[in-house]
């Protein structure tokens, strides 16, 4: 499916392009030497009947010279409308989180998306799909390849002319091991401070029902910073 998407993009003219960038930094020195950065980008384009988005994000932190946080994420997604409310999506994702025992995790999925509510200031979307995951652990004995399901809900609530609240929840059950259920959830608030520039605060929860040996099931991450959109 991703090869088909790439061929479609190469053959069709690009209609619109959007860019969103997020950046945040915390740095202290003295009694505690602490540095934490979070950077994210999203590029979206429409071409013909397809909408395509590419995202990248990293959260990296050190304390007293030792790295204590290192989360890298990237994704490429294509969406095609089948009707006013229903669409098809294809998704390719990568993440690396050495502090959760994940050296690399690559996944591909395909499924259906639907606009469940699209009224005034509120938009709610739902998605279902199936995919395959190739996972490599920091301990090679924990390497695994498996088939997953995917179910997701997304809420966008306009709080004003440009301020908004977004909430996403994603469930990723492992069809080969029912104990291995991953849940990703993010709550984010953006508030404009000038044209194209906003303040953003986000709270991310990443839960793994069957974590790598020696690691806990749930990570919680709070980020704040500036968002630029054009």
C-alpha cells in the first residue's frame, strides 16, 4: 500500500502544503544539571483525492551528564476519502525508546476512518484497522514480529477562534498475545499568542501491557513549548 501511495504522489500534482513545528526546552545548572528538549514537525499535503502527512518527534533529556530520556517517533500516513464521512488510511510508523527497552519498532497498518461527529466546534473521528509490527529490543532475546489490530478515537474541540483542545487514544492489541496491549493517549492544548504562533502543552501516556523484561508498563510525558504553523 505504501508503494502504491508513493507512486500516486509522484504522478499527481500537489494542491496544498501545510507545516507545523513544535519546540520546547528546559535547562538548569547549579545544584542540578538538567536539560530536556522536545521537537516535533508535521508536514501535510493534498494531491488529487489523497491527503498525506509526515510527522517526526523527539524527546531527549539528560541529568548530571547522563541521558535519561530518549524517545524518537516518525510516521507517514495517507488518507483517501471514500465518502463525505468515511475514508481509507495507510500508515507507516517508527519509534525508538531505549529507556523502555525498545531499540526499534516499525509498523505498517491499513484501515478505515470515519467522522463520527462534525458539528460546530467539535470534531470526533474513529479508526479501525490491522497491521504488522517488527520490534527489536535492546536485549536481542526480546525481538518479536507480530500482527496487531488498531482502534483509535480523536477529539478536536475549539475553545475559541484559534485555541483548541485535542485528545487522542489509540489501542494496539497483539493478536498473537492478548496480554500485549499497547495504549497511546495524548491530551494537548494550544493557545495563540500571535499570527501563526501558539503556546502548546501536551501530556502523553504510553502503556505497554507486556513491557520488555525489567521495564515498567507505563510512561508519562509532559511537554510544553511553542508551536509554529504556516
